[in-house]
């Protein structure tokens, strides 16, 4: 399957969301359950948002 702009944006969005979630969990005063929820939800939401942006700009 060729790499398209939406797929590449989704991959980079998931990676950025995971890094951001790890930084927030490490630097913030979160308990284990909140940190686990953050690292589970933020990469998916970031990937979805980036995929939608990539799909919008894909010509």
C-alpha cells in the first residue's frame, strides 16, 4: 500500500501524541490510572486529528 498524505500525517500525529502524553505523565502530578488513560487516549486523538487534516489537504 503506498503511503499517502493522510496516512503519513496520522502516523506522525500518533507519534507526537504519544511523546506529548509521556511528557505530560512524567512531568505532571498524575496517578497511575490517569497517566495510563492519557497515554491511551492522546495518541489516538492526535492521530485521528492529523489524519483528518491530511485528508483535507490531500489533492
